[in-house]
């Protein structure tokens, strides 16, 4: 299952392709033929020659390393000149394996640049008050400059009241309503930008992809990625459309986009036929899917059918190695920015 794009979950969004000086638009090759089965869409790519164009691969892993290297230098300069070490506190509740992996990776990344990490791991059946107590402790701790409550939280907790409790000056996730409000309003500046959308835009900037005046489509409207990504693109002067589960004709709308950010968590949902030749594709999705032919019996799959999309797009992020490492790099960047702000360090 999911060893290619032919058995994706496209059917959930059944109604669901210019660019800029950076890349030349790609000609449109091969039509896709779609044939539906009871529960899946099947896709057969018409035969291409081996000279089919392929997109530039946006290397998030390499860019994230560059960013970490810069932060490491700056963190050590801060320590040497004012004796301050930036600190990030992570609160993990429950035993969601993916969350535990993310938290482990965040800690490793902090260690790699010299940011001190603090971690509280609470049991699945902890009370909301226990989480609020941890948040409050970190709000009051001067050695902590950033606080992250790993999401999702167990269903018995009120995510909203917990996120509201994080001091906005330490809200390195950028999820506090005052930070999101600052992102949404013209003339306001949020203290922090949410890490995944910030990482997506950073990749566009680093690859010199024009955003101003471009048509951008964001697939997904989650508080963590889709919604703030759309707000950020709008701040960058793109013309933005959000596609969600109730959107009629998502495929047709997506095909008009110069820039696509896919953040729906549906493996291989965005097919090559959805993409305008020459568009730039940023794939935020990452799901582990079984694949007996893979070395470990599974592989990571994004929201975009990479084999197809990379033949149509001018640039595309891979999964893994695209947006994921950038998210963590942006978290380190936000934490360092916070420490600089607290200590008025230039
Ligand atoms: N869960 C998945 N992504 C994120 C993120 O960026 N921040 C937090 N706090 N939780 C998440």
C-alpha cells in the first residue's frame, strides 16, 4: 500500500497547475488518466521518455543545517558576551509515539546548537491543571525563553486554555491568539511566527522564489500549519486561496496556483494533474506507510504524489528532508530570538 501514488486516499476530497525568474515554466507532459474503484483513485501516467523534465529539489535538510550552524555560532557569542544560554521548555503529555519522536528530535536539535532544553513529560491521564502548572512554572523561569506544548493534547484537555496560558513573550510556537492575531492584522507584528509555515516561507526565500503577486493555494486549514501559512503568504503579498474538506473542485483551484503548500495529512492526495506546469510545491505532509519492499518495511509519504508532481512542478520539497527539518530549525531560531529579546542582545 502507498508504494506509489496509485492507492492514495484522494477519494476523500474527490472534488478536489508560471512562475517567476527563478525557474523556467515546464511544458505539460502526459495526461493522467483517472479511473475510480470502490474506495480509491487509480492513476496511470502516460509513458514518458527519460528526458522528462524534473523539478528542482528544495533541500530542506541542507538549509536547516545551514540555519543551525548560524544559530550555533550566535548562541556561543551570546554565552561568551553576556553569559546567557537560551532555554527551550517542551511539555509532552501522554504517549503518542509521533509526538515523542518530535520531542526527541527537538531536544537533539537544541543540544546541537547549545540551546538548553527542559522537558516535562506528563502521563496521558494527567489533569489540565497539571499541564497549566508546568506552563506557569516555565512562564516564571528566567532561564526559559521558549515554551512549547506538544500537540495534540489528550482529548480530555482544553487545548485552547493551555495555549492561552503560555506567556506570549515565550510563545515560540506562535500559537497564542495574540501572536496569531498579530500575524493576521495589517500593521501588527507578531512576536513569533509558527514554525512550520515560517519554515515553508524561508525555503521559498532561500530558493529565490518570488511570492509577491503570485497565486498561492494552501491545502488544509489547521491552526498549526494551514491557517498561519495562508496568513503568512498573504503578508508576503501572494493572492491566497485556502482549500479545505468542503471545497468544491479543489483540483481545479489548485491547478491555478503558482505556489502550493499542501498540509492536509492525506498521503499522495495531490496528484500531478492538480499542478500547473512550473508551479512550486511545498509538501508539509508526512505519514509513515507500510511498504514491504522498503528496507524497514515502511516509508514516509507526503501529501503530494512526488513521482508525478516532480515531473510537472519547477521546484518541490521531498518527504522526508523538505519541510520537517526546517520546522525544527525555525523553533531554534524563535528560541534564540526570544532570548535576544529578553536580554536586549543584538
Ligand atoms: N504537533 C505537530 N506539529 C507541532 C508544532 O509545530 N508545535 C507543537 N507544539 N505541536 C505540534
